[in-house]
C-alpha cells in the first residue's frame, strides 16, 4: 500500500516535470533530448496513470486524491523550472 503511494508520487512528479523539459527540448529542436525525455514522459505517465485509474476503480479515494494533488504539484514544479530557466537565459 505504501509502496503504491510512493510509486505514484514519484512517477507523477517525474511525468509532470519531464513533460515541461520535453517541451523545451522540442522548442530547441534538440532531437536526442526529445527522444530520451519522451521515453521518460511516456513511461512515467503510463505508470502513474495506471495507478490513478486503478485507485478510482477500487474506490481508494486517498490514492486518487494523491494522483490529482501530485499532478498539480508537478505542474507547479515544471512551471517554476521553466520560469527559472527562461530568466537565466535572457
């Protein structure tokens, strides 16, 4: 049970943050970075979403809420990283 929460938290944060990193690599047309970061995005999305969907079907509202909250937190982290990156390269 605890390992499911930890796996969900880690993979969802990785997914949200790496998605932003991947978008920046696409904008820079950095093919190698796009390929490996796309793999990380897809793998972390698959794992976190599978756990999130499973939690809904099983009625585990705490795990479903964790999925949603870590998704929002990951978006925030990704935006902060992007903001810091843009400000350092102006």
